C-alpha cells in the first residue's frame, strides 16, 4: 500500500500545529454564501494555504485561501476560506485533500455551502436549498486509485451521504427562524461553462433540483472517511422549464452576496443546535 497520502496529511498537520493546537469538532467549507462566517470565528487563527505543506492554492475570483481555526457558537471549528474546483485544473484528489486533513485534525462533521443554478419550479433566485442527495456528473472521482483501508472502505456506502439527523436539525432550525429552506438533489458538473438549455432539461429529467460545480468531490471523501455531512446551496440563478436566461458570473456572485446573511444566520443556529 502506498503511504504517500497518509504522509502528506501528517505533514500538513505538522504545519498547522506550528500555529495552533486546537482540535476542531466541526469542519466548514466557506463556499459561496458563507464566506463572511469566518469573521464570526472567535480567537481565530488564520493560516494561509501556502503556509500549509501539501495544500493546493486557490485561484478563483471571489475566494481567498485560508484555513481558519477557532470557536464558533461554543464549538471548536476549522473552516476553509476558499475552496478548490475541478475547473481550475486541480485533480479530484487535490480538491479533497483538505477534507482529509480537517478530519485528521479531529472534525467529525462537515458543513458545506455552494452556489447553484435552480431547476425546480418552486425555487426563486436567492432561495436556500438543503441538499438531501447528490448526483455525480463530474465524470471523475477522488476515490479512484489504490485505497487505504485504514482511511476508509474500498466501496463506501452512499445511501445516506447527507446526514439525516443534521438535515432534521437544519429543517427544524429554519422553521423556528422563519427561513425558507427547500430540500433537493444537487448535481455536480465540472464547469466552467454554465449549461445549455438541453443540458438543463436533461438534469431536470434525471432528478436534480440544483446544479453546480463543487461539493460532490468533498462529500464523497467526507463519506469515505465517515464524516457526517450537511450541505446547503444558495440558488443564484434559475433555469426552469428549459427557460434559460443569459447568466453573468457577476450576477451569480451578487445573488449569493444577498443571501449570505440568511445562510450565515441559519448555519450559526444549526451549529448551536448540534448536540455534541
Ligand atoms: N450551473 C452551474 N453552476 C452554477 C450555476 C448554474 O446554473 N449557478 C451557480 N453555479
């Protein structure tokens, strides 16, 4: 068995340990819609990705690259400020390497956010969607290659890729807070182009409610390592009944920024309600 992955994780953790000895319970990927949550992390230790051995470095516009450790709602957290995408040219293994590091740091739960195009006719721009399942249409997979049984099984179960209890806590919290929260299936494609009308129709037909270019690789690896996953999409644009309006990336960012306070508020309450 090739021990390189284990060794690489160990080296990353050694880099992190030069800054802090915090053992986080919870990992968060601050994707689109959650970026500002980093500001709420108390006594935070901010580690630029380029100071962490073996970490990839984020290039995409609108994302910075730091690992932030500290306390949020009385829980120790590790947050990725900036994530990696397949369309940037990273391999699926590179994209998901930080997930493995956060798990080895101690996190057993991971919260992931993203921006997604809405295809369900009940959705409106700016709505939030709780991901209850996904479809991998990236044509690739981070688990391809030799498997280290100590890290996770060769054939991981994906029957509950998104944790039922976390879904239930989140829906209950949204109800209490009066936040509209849909439930849906997220389909992951590589991008970087948005979809053609024919592609949107296909994605609706195969059972997806929202489409995006992230999350699926991270959720696969989180499941491989036995982490409990919570995923929330911010619906930034709509392609309903095959009617696709011209979308500019800036509009996607603007819609995400508008939903950010609601998404951030919800996630903070959810973290509070997660009983350890
Ligand atoms: N398609 C793919 N990715 C996206 C979209 C979309 O419509 N909106 C935001 N990310």
